[in-house]
């Protein structure tokens, strides 16, 4: 299985509770939170910190899930991660980015 990261401006407890309720908490190797590192998803540094914490030579094997095409998917791509766009309302149309409508659909892309 590839490593999965979550960077967020939400609290660590809220992230973990939500992911546990969805049944996917066990798939996340690390959390990089704004409250811990001082950067948010508009800043490339938070993605670089996530890669550093994972100590990987293969950033393309890191899955980043986000709900904003520009702030999540494009920023993750800039550092070489594989973005998955959570777009339940189909607000974005992108052929180059994996898009899911329901969060459990991510399981199709985790190896």
C-alpha cells in the first residue's frame, strides 16, 4: 500500500474522528496539520513537510486527497504527489486528476 497523507487546517482530533467514522483512518500514515506546522494548503511548504515526514524517494506514490482543485490537487502535483479530488457535487471537471464523488471511493486507488 502506498502512503497517504492528510494536511488540513482542521484540528487533529476532528480529522481523526471523521476518518475513523468513514472507516478509512487506518489508511493514513501521517497527518500534517496547520496547527502543528504553521503552514496551510495554500503554501507549498506543507506539502514538502508531508513528503519529508514520509521519507520517500517516490513522491508519486503518495496520495493526497483534497476538495479543492487549485489548492489541493494542483499543489500536490507541484511536489510530485498523486492527487485525488473529492468532488461530491461535481464542481470540477478534470481529465488529468482522479476524481471521486464519495469518500470511500478512494479505496479503489489505494494499493
